C-alpha cells in the first residue's frame, strides 16, 4: 500500500468515525495521517493533526494512543532541533505508558522514546556521551523485548545496535563500535532494502579514517553515497558522508578535494538550518477540535479496517523512520540540494541571527588554537569552506601546512601566537609568511593579514 493510498484511507476513516463518534477510529486515523505526513517530511501537517488526537485520547482515556501520539510529537520536535520541547513531550508519554495499562506495543513505544532522548542529548550544544550511551542502551534493551510476531523487531534491534556503534566510535572505542556495527550487519544481511546500510557504510568509513586507511575509507563512503542517490534519501545522510570524505582526502593530502567536500557540507548545513526554522515557524502547534457526531452501525466494519491499518501505521512512522531519520529539509532530495538557491525571505531570517552565530564559531576556533588542538584547521575549514578553495585556485600546490598558516592569519593571530600553536620559533613563522607571499603573489606593499581577510 502506498503512502498516498494510506492517506486516502485514513482520511475517509477519520470522517466516517467522526460521524458516529467512534473515538478509536478517529485516533487511529489521526495517527495514520500523522505517520504518512511524517514519512513524507511534511512536518507542518503532521504537527497540525496530532493535537486533536491528544485532546481526544486524554478525554476518552485511551492511554495507548495518548502515549503514542505524544511520542510521535516528541520524535518530530527532536528532528527539528527543538530538544527541550521534545523532552517535555517524551516525558509525558513515558509517564502515561508506565502509569497506565498499555498493550504489547509498549516495548516499541518505550524504545522509541529512549532513542529520541538519546538523540536530544546527541544534538545538545555540549555533548554528554554518558547520557547518550545510557539512553541508547535502554532503547536497545527495550527493543529486544518486542514480541517476535512483529516483523519489525529485527530492524529495531539492528538499528539500535548501529546507534551504539556510532556512539562508541565518537568515544574512540573502536572495539565496541565494531562489535555493534557487526551485529547490525549480521541481523540485516538478508534484508533486500539496502538503504538501511547507508549509515553502516558511513561508520565503516569513519573507522578506516581513524586507522588512517584513507583509501579504504573512501571505498565505504562511496558505497554510502551510491545508496543515498539510489534511494533518494535526504540531506543529513549526504552531509555525513561528505564530511567523512573530506577527512579522508585530508589524510591523503588531497586538499583540493578536501575543500570541495567541506564546501558541500556547508551548503547542506545552511539549507537544513533554514528549512528547520521555516517548518516550525509555520506550524500550528495546537489545534483542539471538538469531536462530535451521531451514532451508527459501522463500528465493527471500521474496527476491522483499523486493525489492518495499525500494522501499516507502525511501519510508516517507525520502521521507515529507521532508514531516513527525521531531516529538516521539506521534501528536498539530496541529489538536487547542492546547487539550489533558497527563498529571499528564508535567507533574510537566517541573516538576522548570523552575527551571533559567527561570534560563537570564532570563539570556538580561538579556543582550539589556545588549547593547541590539532583539529583547528578541520573545524576552520567547516566554518569557512570557500577559503581553502580560493587559495588553491591561486596556487594548487599549497600544502596542508600552508593552508593552516593562512587560516591562522585570517583569524589575526600574531606571529608569537602562531609560533606557540605550531611549536616552532618566531623566525620559522616569519619565514613561512615570506614563502606564502611568494606562493600567493601577495605584493610586498600589502599587509598579509589584510589580504587574508579579503580572501572570503
């Protein structure tokens, strides 16, 4: 059954159920419509439907749908970056499901809540890996309680294993990371839909980057890229693959490709940020409608159809959500995202908050240099992706060291500060500046710092 057909059936069932005041039918229909809209990444419509269902579920004391709709809402808010609102909604869902009787869907709902709580911590300004690992483990353990009669059990367990693999990789625990990543591969080896392997190949590539096997890493990233285009998935998946590829090219001293892929990462990041703001700003977050109607004789027919719908609703909202996580772009496919212009209004809204964002980025970069953190240039390149590209257009033979010195000068670090960061003498820095003047054809009557500031 296609999503379009499911939406048609849910809409028809909604009005039929409403005409006879059949609450379970109304709730199932609202849940189905919200699931379809979520799958299509039409978050505005999904968030418009849910409040009516919440009001009805609370009024009729249908605890399963009350907790389920709250959980759906929490997942969407999390994906849009509204972690606080997501957490509040998920806490309510968890309270209801623990305090009141809910059927055997409970492990599925609870595991989704725990996973989303972990994702909220993952997206926080300061990442707390202990909290993320705690919630991902709880989601993983809860998913194993799902009854085998539900065909999606293996997918859930495999998905949460991959989550844990990703977190352990972030913590540089490659042994544990590979343990969970390999568990995913074992469970999913016979799965026909290979879109589930997009993140798997991304993680395999990142592991090879850490081992400095950069050519092997690029093989994995290209496999991920092929699946992204094949299944037409969305921007965050593409962004993560491009980011990994830029690290590989950096390791191979291919600075031209490193700059190219970092530029692509920045374009996607900007598009996601703008789309996220537009989606929630246009959302009607509350829409309480009165549920009324006349009694009829359709209850049994509706109940039978709703039983068939229930499985498909779970598939749409939760199972498909595993292969394309909540993304911010509203129906924008990755293959065309790179070169798209964005509406003037959206760009203006983003521009208003740009100064504050720029200050935060600069503070982070300054701290990296002061702490002698060698990831400075990688972070700088993410913040100013066109800077390296423009320098390499002037002289493609520039080395990574050359680009790093240029980045330090763009941020107006003095000679002594550069020497301290690079652990070299002041004379070495002065010599480097002289050689960079030659390589970049900077006239002697122009201040090199001023020149660097004008590059981008």
